[in-house]
């Protein structure tokens, strides 16, 4: 899979994509997921949104085997899932992870909704798996949103009008680096982190938030609007990582694209 312009790696995947498919439901929903190992080594599945025994649904299955993983969503939140087969670091770092969103019961409607899974790449030789030694030393080559270096700089997220309400779910799948998710040029009026609201517009104050801070395997969402037409970069505000691929652009209204290109 190409993970950056001109950079191809062997990745290990759920359903042939990195991150894996995002699943969504409500508290009380029953999730029934069948995992079939079409790979060349043992793999497994660990839903952080579940309460099940590690040695049962999360057990490793060998090539050609299948497993049914069923759980009831008992708690709202933005959750990670991943392969838990040893060495777990290598399996997550090489692409076997995704997100599950369990809506809070009072989730309000919005005009636009997105999910951004932040994760790292530790490149090996061209066309080979990620480098486990780099993973063990925290020497990531790229930090990305949804699988590709700077993909939302190459293809900005548009179609948003001034004043429309945006919700961005963020899950930090790591495996090892944190996130400080920030949108340049706006302020979050709603922050939901690890199953609880930290900030809401109807709280009575005029407080705002500038970043959603997440450690690996944490998630939440923020809500915001844009007051003017233009380009609004979003980044991990740990800026060494913004320079390694953790950057994108929202476009509000119909601004002059020439100005955006010169940002």
C-alpha cells in the first residue's frame, strides 16, 4: 500500500485498509463481527468498546480460521480496536487497527461529521513491513490521519459553509504517540473526551477549547463552526508531528484557491 507519495509498504490490515473500517452504534446495540484470517500468520481482534474475556473472543486465530466476536455496547465513546497478537506493537504499528463510535444518548445533530484516526508509520525497506526495531524505539517516520501522509492537504475537505456546525471524532490509535488535535482559525465550543463532556455551549459560560489532547487508545470529539470563508488547517499541535504528515485542510465557503495554495 502507498502510505505517502512514492513510499510503498507491506501493511497488515482489517478488510484491506488502514485504518480498518469504522463501526458505529448506540449504547445497548449488539455487535456481531466475524473475523477470518486470510493472512500468513496468526492474528486477533481486540475491541476496546467490549467487555469480554481476553482468552475467548480476543484469542489468536491461525491462517484459514474464523472467529465470531460478539459484544454489547455498554458505554458511549470513541474507541480503538486492534490486533492483539504478540508482538502487539508490530501488528498495530503495521496497520491492524481501527475505530468504533458508540454515540452518547444525547448526541445533537450537526451539518458535517468526520472521523480522524491518528496513527504512526515506521517504515521498513520499500515494499516490506514496518520496522519493529523503530517501533520499539519510538522512531516513527510519519504521523498521519486515516492512513496517508498529508492526505487532506493533497485533497482538502470542502463543502462546508460559514456558520455550519462540524463534528470531528478523533481516535488516537498510536501505537505510541499522543495527539493534540487543533484547527487553526476556530475554537471548539464542545469537547467530549473518553466518555464525558468537558465543554458544551449550554454550560452557561463563554469558555472555549483550542485542542483535544489524547494519549494512545483514547478518543472523543469536538464541535466547531467557521466564521469566515477560507482555509483552516488542522494538525496535531505537537508540531514535530505536523511536519511528519499530521496535517490537513478544511475549506469553508468558496475562497480563492490561489490564496490557499500559497498558505
